[in-house]
C-alpha cells in the first residue's frame, strides 16, 4: 500500500514540476504538504515514510528529499540550482538554460497563484498543528476556517487562530488567552516588526504567538508559553520566546 501512496505523491510532484520548471521554495513547500494530504496516508504508512525519510514529519521529509538531488521518487527533476528573485528563493534545474524572461515569468506565475497558496498554508498549518497537539495528548474538537479548538484530558482546552503569515496576523477581541499560529518566513524582518508593534499588546491580552517551521515540520514559541508541560515538551526550541523577549525586548527599551 505504501508503494502506491509513494507513487501517488511522486506523480503529484511530477505534475507540479512539469508545470512549473522554476518554482518558489515557499510554493514548493506548500504543494508538498498538499500532495501528502491528498495521499491520505494511514498512521502506519506515515511511520514507514518518516523512517525512510529520516524526519518526524512526512511532508518535511519529502520536501528535503526532493531538494536533496537524490529523491526517492522516480523521474523527478533534480532541483539543484537556486536564485533569489525579488526577495523570494526559487529552485530549478541548472541544465534548463533559463534566461531573464524565464525567471520573470516564473515570478509572475508565483504572484498569480499567491492567493491559492495562502489557502494551502492555512490547510497545511492545520495538519501540522493537529499532529503537534496529538503528541501532547490533545484532539481537535472544533474547526472552522482560521480557527481550531483542541481538548485534552480533564478540562484542558486551547484555541488557535491560523494566519498565512505574520504580516496577516491580527490581535482582535475574543482572542484573549488563545494562540496565534503562523508559518516561518524567509527573513526575520516581519517578525521583528510584529514584536515591536504588537508584542506588548499580545502579552497584556495573554495571547500567545507560535511559529511553525514548515520546512522542519516543527512548532516553537515566539511570544508566550503554554501552561501544559506536555505541549511545552513538543517544541523543538522551547527557549525561543524567552530569547526573543530578552534580546528584542531590550532593543525596544
């Protein structure tokens, strides 16, 4: 069964890279998550793929495998070259003999699909968050676009608000004592701006802001910590929020 699922994911990625020979790293990552979700892997199949890929998250493992030069998927092009176009990282095959118009076209295609990719980010963050919270003993109790509620043993409950980027994250009434979850960015600039402009307001409202490194398949605290130690133990770098507050907070004084 796993072989068929691998073939499905490989075909999904092959179609993508045939259509987009030069692809933004950001979009490639989100499309990989989407292909994995559509493969509908069983828990056993996930375990098997995680072991094969050497990652605790299947989508993260496949993303790095595709860029490794030796993907486990047959007939995928080797994305062995990188170029930054208007502050976005793009991957492509060095033998493609691409010229400036090709890169300009690739960037325009990316901009045209940006809204669609943002919707994928929301879905992909949801999948990663469900996996993260399951590791702490929580299950999804309620879900609507952009908002999820998880419950644990006893009366433990935690609400999450999902945003496709830190620039889109808003602090509004009703978010008190909940968690804002956003994906990582290709540079720290947007996070510095958010911390400077909204960090104190988040603290006062007891709103936590956590960051999903979707390339690594991990989540870490940016502002605020959970009260449940089981969730805290799920973070890859649990000291991150403390480091941000110490270093960036000092600059604001």
